[in-house]
């Protein structure tokens, strides 16, 4: 259960792309901010969560929000600003017991490409070759197909899949995806043979009747109305209402929305959150990650490439959970707030982290304004300091 939102430069207040995602997973599933630098590879294969596939000669530097036990990631970005978020979707197609996880495909897309279009092509090729499948939960069983928003500083794509079948819509200004198929009609690109397959399976009558979301959705569709999750309806409304003036802090605010539950509480919770401000390569894109549960109770911490001296974990998968992880300490700290006791302490905490986040946000904004006047090393030294300060404060808040 997740929500991914995108605003292209024509819908943003400045000239850049804004990306946002909440990763909604089982409430006790730790999600870590991890970094793998650019790497050359001698080994022939890469072991993903369940299967191994041929490795490429070089993988690019990636910054990921990763469920601790898997190879893949729920969301992330790379050194070129390619940024991806995935969603669980439920379709009429059978789900394979093994294969690449949707999250594996996401990481492979980030590691192997320099543009959104490149990542789209890579994910599609790997999906066609190795298919998707496998249990998406560490405890219990969770099987689903995947949809994605794949973005860079100038364009974005919605990719929706049903087993080995796929369809793509190019984003024009703003778009949100959630846990429902949403591409209507025939999309902008689709896998060859998909319409024929749908007719043969009896999902639709003929070519004219093909409407991807309607044809492939597992849920019952009455008339032409394909039900979207209430969260998708809400995030689309928020984006449309703000189109033309969308900013980074607005994106953070959208991800803290509670009426429709974009910030999810319950058995499934928003266990990680990312907002990325994506700029052309000559400028620094800034990525904000919570690295902790509930964006409404977490500070976003800033990152930019090259990632050196910024607080990250080594890339997963990990064998076992570690009580020293910030995510674990934070989850323990906010536990009483979730049960709606200690309301006064909760408000005090929220005011404190809100003020701190504001300060960090303004520090980053001021630094970015000086970007052109500073040498790269000086810029990075100052940026790293803000990242470290944000983490120091985040720790102090929960001690
Ligand atoms: Zn919340």
C-alpha cells in the first residue's frame, strides 16, 4: 500500500520536477536509507531477492529506501536524478511464486540508467525476460504486481504491469498512483500482443473494448468507473489544485495528509517517505528522506550526490534487524503517540521537530541559492554539515 506523486516542471512553482512517495508496509518492517556508490563489476551475476540475473559492467550510485530484508527498494534515486517509486497493484493475471520483486526491478532501473526513459526501458526489458514474482513480505505472505512512477528532471512515466504484461502513460504535468490500476484506454505504449491476450482471456470483447485499468483490474468494474483508492483520488485532487505552484514543502504536506490516509496509520503504515527535487545535471538535485515511520511524526533529512559524509546505511539485504537502527529507536519512541495517549507530549514533540525541520529546510534553501558561487567541494562540505546536523537533531529529539 503506497502513494507516489509527481509534478513536472510545468506544474511546479520553479522549473524542476517534484517527486514524492510514502511507502506503506507492515508496521514493524524497518525501512533503511541505504547508499551504494558507483561500482564496476567483475562478477557475472547479481543476486536479487529471490533470483540471480546477469550483472552489468558498471552500476551507478544509488540512494534507496529499502525494506531491511530485501535486495530491492521501495523508492530511491540515482546520481543522475533518475527517481522511482513503486506500488502494489492487483490484476486478473496469476502472480508467480518467484521472480524479480517489483522492488528489485526498481533498484535495477536506478543502478543501470541515466534517464527516466532509460529506466523505463530497462525495467520493461527485465520484466519481459525474467518476469515478476515472489513473496513481498518477510513475515506472512504478500503477493502483488507492480506499478511505477519513473521520473527525472524533465519527464516522467507511469508504468503499470500485470504479470509479464505492461502499459505506459507519459505524464503531462501532474500524476499520482496508488494501489489501483489507473491507465485508461490503450496508454501511450504497451507490450505487443497485450490486446490479443486480453481478448483471448475474455477480459475484453475486442480492440475497441480494451481499456487497460478496466480490462485488467482484479476488482469488479461497473460501467466505465474503475475504482481508484481514496488516497489516489485525494492525491490527484491535491496535485491538480496546486498545479502551477507545487513546491517541495507542499509535497511533504501532501504526504502527511490524514483525511484519506496518505500518511497511513494502522496494521499497514507509512514506514518510509521520500521527496525529491529533481534538477538538470549541472545543478544539485536534493532528496529528502525520513528513514523512519510516519511522515507526520518524522523529520525529512536532506541528501545530495555525491554521497560522502552523509548518514546512510550500507545497501541491504540484511540478515537480521539491529536495535541500533534509527528506524527502530524512532518507532519505539513514537509508539505511545500512536495509541493516542500522551497527547501533550506528542504535540510538544511535533512542534519541536516541525521547527527543526523548518530550520534545516531553510538552511538547504539558502545553500542552494549560493550553489553557483561556491566550488563543488565547498558546497558539499556545507551540505554534508546540514545532513549531519539534521540527523544529530533527529536523534536528540527521540532520546
Ligand atoms: Zn500520520
